[in-house]
């Protein structure tokens, strides 16, 4: 394979990988409850096997709801 063809393929592969990353959405936030003492924490992924999910997903960061834009009159 010639050098120009290799670099063109490498550029195409890099562009395809970057396009996929641009479409990725952030993970939702959840409250997690400890099975041992009932402590609740907010995290995007499970803190480990001793925790169970304790809420529906939140769209905002840190288990906050996404603010609504003000309505125009």
C-alpha cells in the first residue's frame, strides 16, 4: 500500500471515530442507596455491589432537574 493511500485511510478512520464521539450523550445521574446503612449518594454509575439504584434518572448534573427556560409573554 502506498503512503498517500495509508494516510488517507488513517484520516478517514480518525474522522469516523470523532463523529461517533460527537453524537454521544452524557450519562444520566441517579441516587444510589447503601444496602448496609441506607446512605444515599448521587452518581452516574453504581458505586459498587453494596449499592442499589434509588431513583429515576435525572437529566441535570448532580441529581438536579434540568431548569426550564422562562416563558415569554
